[in-house]
């Protein structure tokens, strides 16, 4: 296992700086997820840890040793790619044991290591097949098996599940997390899917434009986002962010729609954040909450997703109970004031009094 220390890490292509001074500490045995929109620098950062990208500034250290000038093959890491990167002319067993063969390991030890990894990933019955005869999920297991066989001190994953269908992604998320708990190897995982980040990570680093917007445990980011970017990015469905202004009758939207809420402190400009599950759907004559008109009703069985128009803003509601209302109906939305998030004019979180 390994401890990874990033100190003011930067990457520039000419005048274009894509990673802008990232510092972070990844503890021994920790599973850290780098998440953010496309182009935020997460894959570039991972490739710098791997030694596949030259570092423009700062340092990457593994177990206290700065590895900026250490070749990738000498960093004792294993990387799992999005496109699997299996050798098509080799069997599953040959693919999984290839790194040990390069090290000069004997045939017996290679066979034992491959058999052990294959059993743990449920691909032991596929060892004689070629990659073309495997499904996407089986190929991804083989790619992970190849990494496991190396017995590295650090695993790096670059969006390994993005080519799989939705059902298989859910299954593979659980298997990857179980694998990490069993092996205990330090892991850095890149994804643009915040559901993967929330369900798999010990700690998340949320990136935007080459910088870390916030880092912390998944539920800490969900419960206390540092700014409107993190608030809107972490959580599915996304948090509702409503720009509002204070007035004598309380807060209202910019178009004058009353919210019936008072801010926690006086601000000329405020953003109110409400998670969809913290809004209750009430009849139009309920006498509480704020008025809205339903635009979309999406029942999924265990819950119902709704989109309502409130003034000039769409608002998402997640109802756990069955909903009989239909698109076009007038309703009222009642927020849970204890679950409201407040952000100032710069988009930064306002802590509760």
C-alpha cells in the first residue's frame, strides 16, 4: 500500500494551464475519487500520478519519495483504463499474467497469481478465451485482474465503467468496492459520474477548471456543499438553486414569486438551495408553501420525480409516495426549512447561525 502526496501540482500545454495548483493527501489504503465535469483536469491529474504525463509544476510523492522524474514502470502502480486495453492476440490468462512475465517470474508463480485473481473476479472459467469472445463486463474484470496480479502498492482507475450499460455499472461498482475492502490497496479513481463517486469513495475531490472546489467524505459534501458548484454537482437529482432577493414580506424570486422564507442573515443577493427530496408536494389549496405548476411527472415505482414551474424557474421534486397529480396541475411546494442551504452573492456557503 502507499501514501500519495500532491503538492501544488500543475500541468500546462503551452499557455493553456489545465491543472492549476492541486494539493491533496491520499492516505495509505484510502479509496479517493476525483470527480468533475469533462475538461476539469481529473484524468490529467491521474496520468501525472501514473507517470504518463510530465508534471509542469509542483510535486507528486509516493510514500514520501518525489516521483516527478521516476518512470511509470518504476512507480509500482497498476492502472485500469476506460477502454480495457487488452491484447487481442492473447488469452485471458496470458493478458492477466503478462506483467509478471515481463518481470521474469516463473510459469508456476504466474499461474498461481492468475488463478487467484481470476477466482476473486469470477473469470476463472474464461482463462482460455480471447478478448473478442468476452462481454464488456468480462473484459473489464480481466483488465482489473491484470492489475491485481501485479500486486501493486497503488491502483489507478480512469473511468473504468463508462463503457458498460447501466445495470452492469451498478454491479461493477459494488464489486470494485468489495475488491478494495478485501485488498486494502490505495486507490485513485476518476469519473464524471457523481453517483459512482458517492457510492464508492472514502473521500471525494470535486474538480472544476483544474482546481479542487471541495474535498471530503461523500455525505459531508452532500450535506454541506462549500459553494453552488458543488451543491449542483453532487446529488442526483441535482439540488435546486434559486436566486432570490429579500423584501419586506420575506424572500422572493427575482420575478417576484414569494417564497415565504426568511434568510439566515441579511444579504443583497442570495441563492437558496433545496434538495428535491426536501420539498413536499401539496394540493393547490393547501395554504402553505409556494405555488407552482407541474410540467413533468415521472413515476419509477419506489418514488416519483416531478418537475414544476415556479415563476420562471423549473424546480425538481422527489416524492417517496405515489403521486396522483398530472402535468398542468397547480400545486404548492413546501420546503423543509431545516434542510435549506444558503449561498451568498459569490456562490459561497452561508453557515447556519
